């Protein structure tokens, strides 16, 4: 059984890393770009409003955490669901079945990671150049 688990993990990594070609490969570029666009828009808004960087505030400001997460989810929810649907289609075409853990990993990497990183960086850079709103 242990060897089977190792084989499953190895196959899973191979399948995750082998997605750069084949059907729907464009999503690996398009979805992070859309996520980056949404993050830049939100980061600029945060900078104008004098808000701290998103990920920093989410981790260290307990009172604002819920509102920040709801707002961030509103920004990337559609993109996340598109990433899920496209990955399910990809897996159906390439593997003939759906691997739910891989769907979640791919959707998070393509939607959430770029969003959180770029929103915070945009906010930090923009605060140096944009005057805060009163």
C-alpha cells in the first residue's frame, strides 16, 4: 500500500507539472494575467484609501480580517470558478477523470496566489506615488 501511495503522489506531480502543453494551455497564462489585473485595480484602490497591504492586513489585523477576505473573494470568485471549470474540462480531456485535489491546487495557484501577491505589491508601490484620499 505504501508503494501505491508513493506512485499516486508521483503521478499527481507529473500530471500537475505536465500541464504546460495540450488543450487549454492558454489558461496558464490568461488566468494569472486576469488575476493580476484585478489585483492591480484593488491595490490601487487600497493605496488611495490609505489601507495597508492586503495580505499583511489579512494576517495581522484581526478586526479587519473577515471584511478583507470577503472583499478579496468577491474580486476573484469568478476567476476561481473559471479556473475550476477549465481544469475539470482539461482533466476530462487529458485524463478521462477528474482529480479534485489537483483542481483545487491549480485554481488556487492560478487565481489566488497572483492576486494576493500583486495586490500587496501594487499597494506598496502606489502609496509612494498616489496621495491618499482624505
